[in-house]
DNA sequence: TTCCAGGCTTAAC
DNA sequence: GTTAAGCATGGA
């Protein structure tokens, strides 16, 4: 089966190849499977497992093609949901021209722009997944964060075997209703991570927290404040979620150690810049701080 | 063994 | 409001 589902028009300054290079950065990623030409992901659409592959068709290079590898054809609403997810995933609605104009003149970003031409911030459209990924990534190295996500996903998510590979979808928050801290700690989550994941799962499952609600707040800063009210969610996590889920291009995780290391490496400083120094530096990227961050991260891999 | 990793909370100033 | 210490875990 390889049915065309739909094709999405692509904006300027988009290159699937550059996005895939980012997505291929870790072999430990469990929520999609990517290669040099495309990416495959398992979705649960209207309760049905649907395995999708995204590519750029050679005959229509300005389009992103979604093909159905396995599962039943979703209905109209399901297809619209999928298309919206993909737009959010690759940030296709954004006009990147202003960022490219600004970054081309920038000492640090200029070279990164060329090396990653057409890269967009790869989003995490689902709020629960985004929060969990940020929580799991707090204060641990990325390899370990990927292992934690894989364990959480394998234990509580849905999966599909197809052509010798196992595809996973991230667990729904409702699944954690009866899950205990001890159960999550057995997966090597610290108590703080376990407690925060459960708290977030309960809030979302109860309807007390949602992406729509956060986006409806008067400002991204208000959304950040709402997230900060949750115990276990600090500045880094809320800024990270603003950046990768809420799609706020001005979010700037100045406390991020990866960002600090990238700037140290690119500037040749003999120490990591402080968060205050990074904030000061980010003035020249105003309006595009999140994109600057995402491109700077690329200097590390 | 020590230090670091895409931090957070709490307590003290 | 700012800073310091404690926390917990794997990787190099």
C-alpha cells in the first residue's frame, strides 16, 4: 500500500533535506523513522492506526507529499487533522524571509544558514508529548533523554509492526490515570520527572491544560506563566514548549546548556556565556530568537 | 572517580 | 529579587 493522501504546498526557505538532517540526528528517536528522502510516523487518527510517509515528490518539488503506508484511509476530518499536524510539525505557515535576511548578516548565524539552508524548527505539535520530552530532557544528556522517551513510549504508547520495523505513537495522557510514581521511576525517571509527567498527564486528561487554551492566552509570556505554575516546570521547560509546541518564534531558552555550548564554540570563548550574556546577545535576533536558537543548536552536531 | 548533561525546588540572604 | 545548595540519573 502506498496511497497518496494529500500534498501540501511548500513555502520559500523550506528544504525537506535540511529538516531530515536534523531529524536524523539521533538513532534513538522512537516517534518517527527518517532517512535522507523522507520520514515515517505512526498516527492515531479517529482511533485508527495510520502509518504515513512524507516525501518531496521529484515531479512536484514545491510540495510535501503524504502517503499512506498502512492503515485505513481517514475520513475528511481525519485528513484535515493530519494536514494540520504536518503544517505545525514543519512550521509551514511561517514566512522565514525576515529571519533569513537578518541571519545572513549575522556573524554566528550566517555560516549556519548556509549549512542548514531551508531548515525549519521541527515542532512537537502535541502538548503532552512536548511537555514530556522537555521534562525528560531536564538536566540529563540527550542520549539518556531519548532512552527515557523510548521506555515511556514502548510501555504506554501504541505500536505497529510494519515491514520489520516497530512504529510507536506517544501515549495519550489518559493512559496515566492509574500509573504510580514507582512505575515511572522503574523506567529510570527521577522522582521529580515522574511526578511532573504524572501531574501534566492528569491536568491535560482532566481538561485543565491544553494547547488551545495556552494559545488563546493574551500573550506567549502568559502561556509561559501558566506553565510555570506547574511544579516541576521551570523557565527552560516552559520556554522550550513555547518554542517547539506553541510555535512562538521569540522564545529564547537562555539557560539551555546546548545553546551556551554552541555560542561558546562558535565565538571561541574560553567559557560558556551566562544566560544574561545570551539574553543581551539575542537582542540582535529580536523576533526570531527561537529560530536563532534552533540554528545555533545545529552547530553542535 | 569526577564532571557534565538541551534543570527544578527549596531555603537563605 | 537573587543566589546557593541539594537533588538524581546515566555517559564519558
